[in-house]
C-alpha cells in the first residue's frame, strides 16, 4: 500500500520536472526563448579612416628632377622678320624716353660695331663729317651715317659714326647683323662720349632730312630685340604714323641753322663740287616705296 503511494509520488514529480523543462524552451512561465535584444543605434555612426601616407616612390615622381634648369618657352613669333640689336659685342646703355626727337642715343665704346638691325638694302651713306657748331645745321648733326631700308619697309639710321664699313654703299644688300660702320663722335656728338644715333622712320628723299632723323620711338623695339623677342617689328606703327602725317611732313623740331656773322663783305671766290666728291650723301632710287614690300 505504502509502496503504491511512493510510486505515484515519483510519477507526479517526474511530470512536474518535465513540464518545467519544456516551459523554458517554449517561453512559457515568463521566460523568453529568443536571444537577448540589442539596443537600437541612434544618430550617424562615427567612421574613422586612415589615409595611407605616400610612398617615397610617389614623392619622387611628383617633384621636378634636381639639378635641371626650368624649361624655357620661346617668345611668340610676332612677324616674319628677325631683328638684331644695332650695336654688337659691346656693353651698351640707351635712353628710353622722348627728349627732343623720337630717336635714341645708344652709348657704346669708340669703335663698337654698328650692324644692320634687319635684312635690307643700303639707302644713304654719308662719308664726310660736315657738322659745325657755328651753324649746327640740322642735316649735318648726325655726322657720318648710314641708313638702310629693311625688308620690312622701315628705314633705320645709324649716325655719329667714326667710320663706314668697306663696301657699304647705296644699293648694296645687307643681312641682319652685318657690319655697317663703327661707333664714334662725329656730328654734334663731338663734345660727348662715343654713341650711336639710332632712328626709325620711312623712306624719303635726302631733302627731307628731318624725317630721316627719327619719327617712331625706338626703345620698345630695342628692348625686345635685346631681351630675346627678335620678331617684334616697327612696321605697323611706322605705316600707321606715315599714313597720319604723310610721306613728307614739314619739319617742326631743330629745323633752322644758326646764322654765321659775316667777318667781311669781300666776296669770296665760289667753288663747285664735282659729282661724286667724297662725302656727298648718296641715295639709290631703286628701293621700293615704303609699304609696297
């Protein structure tokens, strides 16, 4: 009898234990069978990234090679003509402002080379120094000089020359940089240091000497030719000014000579020069008029 009670108690106890075990698995009796929940993420999560440092190979590729000069870019080509600074192989200085005439004085040593600034043809040559301080005649102020008509149609004058180069005569074709004469002190440069009177104009006859003395300011072109931009041409500026003033404008600066007092009223015997006397300014009529090149 007693053993029967014990058997039933054991059966009930086993059933209770079995039911508890099942309850934990299915979520009964207040116990969840799912995994613990994670709190929701609010805001934007911070992201930290590490940027790799450039390798030594990358640094070497981005830096210019050591010991090399910067790449030189040639100046733009501004005309089909190539120009040369008119004094060669000598130290020079020159004026960059308008004083009396639109010309410049290029200071250089005695005997320095005056060269053709561009390819062209010799126009005028004056071999004799006629200038006198007593008269200060405008046509004689440049002393010995040479002019050329460049292939650009522009006339270039070099005055105060000590001498004119052999073979330089009207009609002779010259190349840019070719010797035309030597720097000196002839004309009204007699009491100054040696220099080259340099002027830019257009072709006229020798009677219009004031045009030859300079019409276009030359220093911007000299600056360019000296500093490497050798294609900057005065042609357009010269054409424009000639069109505005005409081929033979009247003289406006230093036009008259000084009057020489008569020492005696006794007439002097008159002399005449033969054609071709040494020192007579000569011109060639074979040069094409300015603007037709």
